[in-house]
């Protein structure tokens, strides 16, 4: 978790920061060094260098690929998609298995990068990779398909960097008053990289921030250069509450974002979000018109870039409104209810685009309801029910006295909460529910929420996942079928040549206390040119 603040100013104090060398070769055959005392330039250089170090660390990773005909039989693995071998994730089999000091020697733009920034890139890449391996193991055990593994950081989409606090030795927050403070990231140029006329080699990047409350102890900071925000990474503050004994079931939908079993309705500010959606569509039309007018050089237009910034701000505003609503609702629910039941909805399947259907007899494409499905998918994705559930989950765990119970969604909307009779005809419309057996009438969403509450209590008592049947009874959820490995995924690493029992391929970094024999690492002797050409752009 984290605390987000806004960056108001950035400045460099001390020696000018060494950024590397110019890309253009001079008359003497060398390249001119580049220094800068501009805070924004140094901030962008730190972001680009952090991304470069992440990508260098990521080249050590391995993936499965179809085996060539002349592959060594000892390296070939039989999988569900055929014969496969372990290959590096890079397209040219280039592996930069360098330590931090080696990376500084090979890449001039990394020489002055603070150690806590450089180490954070390697550690975060390592954590992201093994977190994805563990997540895929959990998905396979639950019978669900694997998710993609982390990839390389793209220049167009990577706008942040991380700096470890190192127990208060770096990324130190100094508070001036209730509203203002500064985060200081310290660095040092090498003796050979001192700027002409500079009296010292040490420098400080001071990031001025606008505070809104007390900042808890943090382990690192995340700086987003594009949005000019800074996040203090720390443990979430638990919600203060006393046990109430109250129970609630929540039914997610389109007409009402969340409906409680007590008859309460919790809705997003739809009117405001629809107004932002109209503005987004207008901005996209303007951008498309500018691209048609100047298809070869439209990115150089200042008006195009200004309109693109307006589009980004509109997306960010909509996201902030939704996240703020979810934070407030999740806090309210955790503070007032001991047991919270929610549907475990397959959002990915519910928002898939319907397949096209071709009628061979007529030779025409049939209607598949794509337009209607698009509106439903937009509403579900905008509500971000999965994120709301994760917020409730971690806040409930932090209290220790509240519990979130995810339940199977089958037949919760068709089952009568009074008599248990289940029939699709019970739901006359989106809002009206009338049981065909006992003629019980209720709001359809409230009836579904009460079924969810009943199932959550039964599941909490049984200790195993339960679901409703077509007859209205409750049964145990059967185990799902496991999915086989897919091309490009490292798998779970069991009984695979070239991968140990933790899914590690050649060149993988080992954790502390790991006594198992290491696998041979794939190395490439640095030629002194490949790394330099892949570095961040030179700033003045």
C-alpha cells in the first residue's frame, strides 16, 4: 500500500549530475560528457536509467519456445503444444547478467545513479517475476489459466522509478509545515565524472511535495515523472472498528454497482463519469482528425500534444473518482460488518467480445449481440469490481475482526430467498423478482444479495467453497480441471530440464538461504557497444 502526494517542484543542490555522454561522436573521435543541474532533466534521467537497469536484469529470465529441428534431445521437453526448449526472453539471446558495479562500468549513464535506485530496479524485477510464478501456481491449482509473465519496460509506458529508503539513509522526507515537505534523494559523481569547475562530487535531488496528512513509516518511494506524483510505500493503516455481529451480502451489477442484502444501494457517480466519457470521445475524435490532416508528422504538433494531455487528464480524473468511491465504500463496509459476502464473478469471461457467427446457408454474418455486449462490458470494467473486492479483502484482514467471503455466483439471481425455488422466469425484469412458486416479490438485486449472504454464512461455517444448485440446494464446489503449460510461460518448473523446482531457469538469481545447487548461467561477453546504444536518451 502507499500514500500518494503531488510533486510541486524539483531542484538539484550541489554538484551538477553526470548523465553520460552525447550520442554524437566529435571531431576527436570521442563523445562529450553531459552534466545537468535541471531538476526535471535529472528526474527523467533517473527514470530512464531505472528502466534500463530493470531490462538488463530481465534478460536473465527464460521461457519455453518451440524446439528447433536440430535441438539437443537432452534439452527438449514434451508439452501440450509440442516439443519445447528453454530460451532467453530476449529475441537475440542477449543476456546482461551484470552486477551493479559491472553495469556502471559498461553503461556510462549509470555511473552517477544512486545505489538505492539501482538496487530497487533489480529487486523489483526479481519480486515481480517470482510473484508471477507463485500466482500462476495458485491459478493452476485452482484450475484456472495462467497469466502472462512480467516483460521488459517500454519507454512509452514506463513513467516511474523506485528508490529504497534504506532505513532512512536515502529518500528522506523533511517536513516544513502541515502542507509542505521535501524528499531528498542523495547521489555522487565519480571523481572522473566531476563537472569542470565543480568543487564537490556529491549532489542532492530535492523533490518538493504537497502533503495532506501524516506520513507513516515507509520503505521506499515511487516517483511518477509523467503525472508528477510521489508514493510513500508503507503498510496500510488498519480501520478502527469494534465487532458488530452484522452480516451483509453484496450483489454487483450494472443498474446498481453494489446492492446490499439489507436493501441498501451503492452506486458510482454515473452522471459525472458519463460526462467524462463524452469528453474522452470528443478528444479521441479531435486526435483522429489531426492524424488524418498530418499523417506523417502529427506528433510534432503542439496542439496534438496538448489535446493528448487533455485526454490523459480525463482518464486520470475518471479513475480517481472511481478509486475514491471504492475506498470510501470498502472502509464503510469493513467498519460496520463482521462478515461481507461477495460474488466471485469471472469478469474476464463476462467482458469478452462475442465470436462472429457465419451462416453458411445464407452466406451472411448473423447478429451476435456485439453492441449490447460492449455496453455491458464497459459498465463492468468501469465499476472495477475486482479492485473493490481486493480493497475490502486487505482492509478486512488488517482489522482482524472482519471477514470477506467470496461465493460462487451460480443461480443467486434466479433463486427465491424465501422458499429456495430456482427458475429463470422468477426474474421478470432487471429490477423485479417474483417467485413462481410462493409469489414472493422483491427487488431482484436485493433478493440476489440475500442469497449471497445466506451462502456466505454457510460457506464460512463449512470451511469449504459452496454453491447453489439448479434445485436451490447448496453443494460443495467440485475441483476444476488443471490447464497445461502454454508457449512462452515458464510453467511451474516441475520435472523440467533446465529449470529447478522453483521454476528458475538458467541465470536466475537465488534468494537468501537457498542451498540448492545453482544452474549454469547463460553469459555473453560484453562487447562494449550493445549496451551503450540501448541507453536512455541524452539530456542537456
